[in-house]
C-alpha cells in the first residue's frame, strides 16, 4: 500500500517528457500525505487520481476473500483536493460519473501537478482474476456471518451496488 504516488514521482523524474499518472486509493494517499508536497517542490507534472471510498478497501477485500467480516478499515478522510490546492497543485473533486471526464481533461491540460479526487462506492467489488469453488464458499460464509451479526444491510447494499444496477 501507499506506493503509487512515490513511484510516480520517480517515474516522472526518470522520464520527464512523458505524462505520469498515479492511481491511488485514499488509504495509500493518507499514509503518505506529506508526499503531496513533492510534485510541486520538484516541479513534476504528475497527475494523481485518488479513489476515495473512505476505507482501506484492499484490506477489506482480503478479509472478505478469507470469509471474515471487515473490521477497523473505515477511514475519516480529509478533502484531498483542498489539500492538494494548499500544496500548490491543481486540486479537483469529482462526486458523480458525469464529472469524471471534464475533471480529467482539466487535470491533463494543466501544465503542473494535479490531483483529482474521485468519490467511489465502498461496496464496489473488485473481482479476483479467477473465481473458484473455495472463494465462493468463503463469500457464502461471509454473507451468513454478516446477516447473523446484524449487518445484513451491508449485504443488500453490496448486491445493489454490484448486481442490481
């Protein structure tokens, strides 16, 4: 976790004539928040896209894949776009799908560093490369645990977000 931004800075230094983009989760950016000062300080035109779902989503995914209910993966995030602006970067915030293309276009046209914070659904499932019977069994176990522990509303939200749209 937290390697996208520092690696993008190194890539931009190594290839100054190419556009480098950091695709970062909110947890990773929060862990290395001080790195947001570096693109401006080093005058690097890195573009940073932050997927903001207010959670350590990859940790949650690993827990779910193992059949465990998530625990202690919630984040209380700052306004990353405002932080980027205060660090001298272009900071943009996206809260709906129709805002994504205009915000990215603006960021890529900006000659210096830019950060685009994109609100995404916490329940959006990232599927593994292959699904086997063991993974299905663990997911079934997760659903039963969620319902029995009073978190059935999360199962319904998961289904609405991923299958019933």
